[in-house]
């Protein structure tokens, strides 16, 4: 892609507003004051088995590129793990 196709953040915001898009996000640092309480509460649920960590697993280094592409294309569930060797 050459420089003629680049847009500034302001241009993207104007384009979004022109199309009546809604943009929402989460800035983790806005919520740091509640971290300790969340870790206590969620940690207890996690230890009790009420919360589960989700992961998509690809097996073998030859699958690493496809795993990465799947991650950025939204084809993974939870975290993406590339398993390099069988655990015993």
C-alpha cells in the first residue's frame, strides 16, 4: 500500500460519523481501580470451575502462520495456542 491510501485518525472518525457508525472500546487502564475486587471474585469462580478459559489450539509449528491469520481474522475462540510438542 502506498502513502496515498493512508488516512489520519481524524479522517477515519469523520468517515465513521458520516456513515452513522457507533464505535465503542475498552481501555483497560480506565478500570484498574476495580482489578483487585475482580480478581478476588472471578478467581473464586475460576477455581470452582464456574468460569472456563477458552482457547483455539493449532498443533505443530507448520500451523503457526495459519493460526496467526485465524487470530487476526476472528476465526479463533478465546486465546490462540500453537502447540509445538505433545505434552506428556
